[in-house]
C-alpha cells in the first residue's frame, strides 16, 4: 500500500495511510457544516484516523470527544494522531464493534460518516470495502444505538448518498428521531446531488434545507465550499 503523507489542517495534522477510509471531502464538509447549541460530550461512530473527532474538538473547545472504531489499523492510527494533537486532553478513542459496544454515558452530539453500500463489488482492499458497506454497521442497528446514547436535547449528524439518506431519515422516525437540518451536496452546479448532510433530533420541527456546491467548472473550490471549510483547510 502506498504511504500517504499526513494531511495538514489549520490546527492539527493527521496520518491516514493505514486507515480503512482515507481523509475525504465527506467528513470534512460534515464536520464543517454541523452546528450544536450544546456539545459538551461528543461521540464519533466509525472514527477512522480521527478526522471528525479532531474537527469537533477544535469546533467545540469545551467538549470531550470519544471515537469508536472497529478497524484495528485505523484505531491505532487515530491513537498516534492523538499523541501529537493539540486536543489530546479532550479526545479519546476506543477499538470496538459499535453494535456490541455499550455505555452508561449519554452524548449531546453524535456524528458519523457511516457505511452506505448494501452490497457491491469487492476490491483488493477489504478493510475499505467493510468501511463503506453496511454489513459492518447496519443502519437500523446504528439508529437504535444512537437513539439510546443521545441526550434528550441532543443532535445526530450524518453524511450519506441521497437514496440511503432518504431511507435513513424514514427509519429514524421509527426511533422517534426527526429531520432538523438537510443539505444537498453537488460536485458542480449542474450535477446531480452526490451526498446529503443531515441532522436528526427528538424534536419534530420544520427542517431547514440547504444546498452546497463543492467545485467551480475549472475544478477549483466553490466559494460556498471555501467559506464552509475555512476554519479547517489551509
């Protein structure tokens, strides 16, 4: 496997060459887009090399952040990233299967860039296939566990492709979780929606809908994208 250089953000630096999922736009825009009035305790499900955990530690300076990761190599890399992180006093990682994990603690903010393919072609990287595939983290089980771990006034933030997002939002209602914010993400202005960012809470309110365009026609970052991620990208 080719070694990838650590990724430098404004306030932290992340190695990700051994992690099942490399640093990608999905997690960066999710971490940049989310908002929370109260986020003293944060849970990142499928924390990988630690990207969302560190972004949220930067965003919420009072927060204690816990990442749960199944893949051992990704977990090890997140621990190494933590030792050199300015947030190491407030961020912790554990290696566990989230579906089997239990905690007496409740969280104000739960975030995940979860697996989304029901099935699909295997590649030569089974750890990445698992990270992207629901068999490692079924959405119904994920929702039930999230609901159990969420504080009464807390919020859940996720990123998924459109079809999976619609299904997830429908499933969430059965757990008493309702859509509160929703953002369609397009690669370019004239392309189809590629991803959906959304938040769920226990309060059934009118959801706030947005659209985010990532790139201009010349491939440079769209002003919307640049503004959203300005606290993180160099």
